[in-house]
C-alpha cells in the first residue's frame, strides 16, 4: 500500500465527521442537509489533494474547520456590499447610482404591502402600470407623456421597433457609439428592424448631410449622446433645434437618446454642461430617452418622455409589456423624482450630494484618515462615471498609501469585510473620500489598518 492509499483510508466517514461537536452546532445554524453536503465537498477536496500528492491535513478538527469555511462561503451573497473608494460616483461595475433614503424606504414599503400598481381607486377597476410616474415626469420635463421600461437600451429598442421598423433612421457617423457591455447603436438598429443611414463624417456632420440622407422611406432623425467618449478639435454637429426643424418640415420624427438623464445643470458645479431632458423637450423633439440610474440618481430604468401621440404607439407595442418594470422600480423612481419636484435633489440624492461636496470637506476627511492609518494627502480628480460627462473631472483630495506591492494591497482590501475597492496610480494605492459613505468609514479604516 503506498502513502496515498494509506491517507485515503484514514479519511473519516461522513457520519463520523457529522458527529463532531463543532459540526453538530452548525446543523442547528444551517440544517443537516447543508452540513452533510459541505462535509462531502470537503472530503472530496481532501481526496483530490491526496491523489495530487499535495499537502493536506486530514485530522477531524481540520476537516471540520474546512466544512465550516465552505458553509460560510456559501452563505455569502454574490451581490456583496462594498466600499467604493475609487472616486467614480456613478460606478457601473459597483451598481451605478445610490438611492436616497426616501427611495430606499419606498422600496421596502412597496415590497411589504399590496399597492395600486395596476388598480384604479376611483373606478375600482383594473388600471395600467404604464401610468405610474407619468404625471411627475410630465411636470418635471414639460413633456406631454412618459413611459418607463427596464433600461435605456430597452427604451431605444422600443422606439425603433414601434416607430421605424422597416424604415430608415438617419444618424451622424460621429454618434455610432459603443458603450459598456458591447452595446452598439448599429446592432440595436439591426435588431429593431430599422435601417441605419449614416450621414456626415466621424468628426463633422452638418444639417445638410441629414437633408441629403433623406429618402421616401425615412422615418426618423436620431441623435445619440456620446456617453463615454468625447470628440475635440475639428468637430461639428447640428443643433437639436436644427434637427427638429428638419424633421418637422419633412414629416419625420426627431428622437434624442440622452442616456445620462440630467434634470439639473452640471455646469453649476464646475463641470461641463450636460444636456438636460428639459432642453431637449424645449427644442421640440418628439421623444427623449434616458437612464434612471445615472445622473437622475434613481433605480435602473429607461425613461421615455415626449409627444403623447408617439408615446401612445409605444405603449400599444407588444415589446412594452416585455420591457415593463415592477412595483419596486416605480416606488424608487417616483420617490427620486419627488426630490426634484421639492427642490431637494442636492441634499437628498447621493449622486448630486457627492458631485456638490466641497473640496475642503473632502480634504478634511482624507486628513483624518491619514492621521489614523498613515499615508499622505494628495491632490487628485474624481469622475462622474456611468457614461455621463465624458472627460470631465472634479477636483478632490486623495489618501495615498505607499505599499511594497500595490497589487497585493488591493487584493487584501478586496478580501476585507466589507471589501474595499480603490485604485492604483504612480505605484501608490489611492482612496477618494468623495464616494465613501460616512457610515462606511469605520470599515474602511479597519481594512486599511489590517493591510498596512
């Protein structure tokens, strides 16, 4: 008998491990079935290690600890809460916009009680969920009507499918963008059944280019927000008013895919001006679509506002049902929109609170961190992120940590509970207070102390 066979024979049985006092306690916490499954997984792992001649401790105490570790990992959700110390406010990979306390409370309330999602209290009959949020969106944007779907990509697909299938949509070559996750405007048009007609050049498109691209089969002029890139230098695009005038004169639709969903002027915070929904409506476009979880600061949603006739066609289209949102999204969205109606978005919506946070306040926080864990406070930049304001940055103060191995330090920060997500530049680990919530500071400093 060789050494490996001897070790395999010494492995305890499932029943003998289950009888261990440590694992009996876990049965009370988890359940017998879950513990037994974890024991089998641990024993299988030990067998693989033995057969590979890898070092392994097969005493019952060590195996019991392995079982407990397996159960602990299984109980951790893959959707973990993290500390965002990157300085990217609308961080797509970390869940985009944080919801206000009112929006959070609205979700909890809607989830725990029956509600009027599709019920009309006045008539006592079935209502339409598509009417949810329409009133407040009309008030805030000046549009005639509104519709909410599950994200902005869905909004654009619905618009093209319902209003331009089998017809031509005119768009500038400079707006044929690809954003995160491989979302490409040409691919979306192809899937919707609309025919893409490119006009102008990559850097310069004039209104005459749109005129020359028209045909008897044209249905729509489409403008698309550049999202995550910026053109500089020898560039030109027609104004939205020019596009809408051309569309109106030829009996076509003018659609503006704004993406970011700004209801407030970003220029007041020292940033470049981000086009707002109100400006598009005032320019006379038929439809504007945008995201709920970017600069709007609400839940993931695609919002379409504009002319009532065009929206009525969207609501009747079969895709509208497939793309509709649930009660929780409506609850959070309406609560978020109420902040704008009450003129309290800066104070209540986390995205705007982070954008408007003063540099002095951020520096004071960074200095407090440095006093507790070491490091230096250096000048840096925060970004809005999420496909909004490409290339724009906000001045910030960063905690800079010198580490023997920045990559290893970042790895250890991600292993903390809760995980800390930072960034590396010039061989240093950088942490930006702008995106760290006050309630997360203790967890952040604990993680930093353990790493340093």
